[in-house]
C-alpha cells in the first residue's frame, strides 16, 4: 500500500468514526468573514466560588503540520506528549468521578460530563495515532490554542483542494471538568479562539482554501462555530 492510499484510508476511517457520533455538519464560506469575526479574544477565567474574570493575557495559537517524521519534528513530538498526558489525565478523572473523589451530585450533569470526557478521550486517541506515527502529509494540520503556554484546545484538520475539514476538536480534560463544575482554573473561550485562529491562518497563509467544513458534536462548540458564520451544510 503506497503512502497516498494509506493517507486516504486513514482519513476515511477518521471521518467514519467521527460521523458515528451524533452531531451536526457545518460549513463556513471564508468569503463571508469580516475582520471583527476573527479578532483574537481574551479568555474568561473561573476563580474561587465560580467567579469569572477576563484575563489580561490573550490566547496564543500554534499550527503543527505533519510534514516531517516525528523524530525530526520537535513540535510534533511535543504535541504527541501533550496528547498522551491528556489521555492519562482523562483516565484518572473518570476514575475519580466513579469513586466519588470528584463529587457531581446532579445525575444529569454527571452523565453529561462523563459523555463529554469519553468522546474527548476518543478524539485524543485518534489524533495521537496520527501524530505519533511515521506518516507524513502536508494535508494534515493541527491547531493548538494555548494560554500562558498551556494547551487548552486542539483541532485536527485536513485540506483537500479548496476546502479544509475540521475532523476532530479536543480539550484538556482538566478544562472540561473545571468548566462543567465551575471550578477554579477553568478557561473559557478557547474553542472560539481556536476556530478564529484557524480562519486567520487560512486567510493569511492559504488563500486557495475557500471553505471550512466540520462535524461538531458539542452543542457549545456548535454555538461557537455558528457565531462566526458557520451554517448547516447543504447536504444536511
């Protein structure tokens, strides 16, 4: 099997497994974007007692292209380590919820948090299998949104001709639990900045891309995407 065939097979499997999780298909035409839609934003931080403040520090964004083997690509190697740490943390958080170390008295909220953590864990593992491998393709790009050097959100994308497909969006599991329970340390708006950063990058560095499409599972993520102009895909 040659590299091109392996690439399309792996993309098909990622796409198939993503679509197996219920969600909505959205599309954004980049020609409709206005400058104010994609400006960098300040994070909202959750403090003691669930109080929120606007951070004076803005998010930063990093693009990692899988254009070199991992042993020759420091950023790719660092991303793989981040993904591994997120998988390890997820396992501990789920265990702590089950044994009551993390108390969630509201059963509906508990079920929602567990579902979000498990979906996120699945996305992390799928992305790790691509990043921590020998595969090389300039079509694969990952966008990490950080605050003070700490990765909060990662999106995996693939480019085909004039379209970029956001295949997976995943979070630091600590942030899922902190935001869900309004705990000290929660960071909000990261997914908003992440998609804005992707759009800014395309408009600046990849003008051949005209459309972004995405399959979104999270209602919050869908709301954030629609806010900057995403609409239901024509096939929906």
